[in-house]
């Protein structure tokens, strides 16, 4: 049985390892140089400790209490939850676990009072875009981003080469 829970600090090395392993997929779209520049596979216990001051963490555990999924997110403003990361151990991918973890995050986001959940990803991350579309996220256009309830998502213009995806909760 898969369980979902907030991680303990003692489990942060496991999370860093999971993120850094799953990040290897970015080598299919980035050169080694870009991979480094984009901070891929650079998760560390220190960064997780620093991030916990303004983000929520939620993990998926297998029957032996090993972490096989990780997500981090934050209430960006009263109506918006920003999904910073979602990762599934590559050995467990494509079995529906990412979608289940995402649903758990959406439940928490609703409880926090958010109206929308959003994220940003490189236009080249086909696997992620497919994953979010399968979970009813839409690519947000400049027009969408001007209208309620997506109007508080960005303070600045969208970045070239990246998509903002989002879903009403
Ligand atoms: C994105 C991620 C969390 C999805 O987790 P998952 O457990 O595989 O997700 P699910 O099993 O619920 O959903 C699978 C769907 O994701 C998409 N997908 C997953 N891997 C894919 C791939 N290699 N190529 C294309 N689509 C892919 C497909 O839509 C697939 O559904 P389908 O099989 O019906 O086509 C996982 O691939 C991952 O950890 N990737 C690395 C980190 C990452 O890119 N995170 C998102 C950054 S914005």
C-alpha cells in the first residue's frame, strides 16, 4: 500500500537522491552545460532544509516506508498554489503514482484556500506536459493569465521557452 505523508528531516537525503536520479531525464533535452545551468540534479539536504521555510513537502512511501515520490509546493498568494516540484522514482513511473501524488497536492491546495494550482516547465519536457494534460491541466496563454482566477499567477511576463500550466481547483 502506498502512503502519503510529510517527510521527516531524517528522510531528506533520500529525497535528494530521488530528485537527482529522476532528473537524469533532462539529459534527453539538455546538453551537459544546460543541465548544470538549469540546476538539474543539484538537490541537497541543505536546499530542502532552506526550502521548508516557505514550502510544503509531500511524499509517497512504499510498503517498506521508502520514499518513491516527492512534491513541493507553496501558497504563492491567497488564490494560487505554485507546484515547485513533483518527482516519482523512475522504477515506479508510468503506473499512475505521479497522478495520485498530484491529486493529494491538489487536495492540500484546496484546503489552503487556493483557487488554482500552477507550475512552470520547459516547453521541451514532453513527458511532463503529457502528464499534466492527462491530469486536466491546460497551457495558460497570456490571455488566460490576465483573467480571474489565473490573474495572480505571474507578476512578470512569461519566460520564452517555458510554459505555465494550470488547473482550477
Ligand atoms: C512527471 C512524473 C512525475 C510523472 O510521474 P508518473 O508516475 O510516471 O505519472 P503517471 O503514471 O500518473 O502518468 C503517466 C503519464 O505521464 C506522461 N508520461 C510519463 N512519462 C512519459 C514519457 N517518457 N514520454 C511521454 N509521456 C510520458 C504520459 O501522459 C503518461 O500517461 P500515458 O501512459 O497514458 O500516456 C515523472 O515522469 C517524473 O518524476 N519525471 C521527472 C521529474 C519531472 O519532470 N517532473 C515534472 C517537472 S515540471
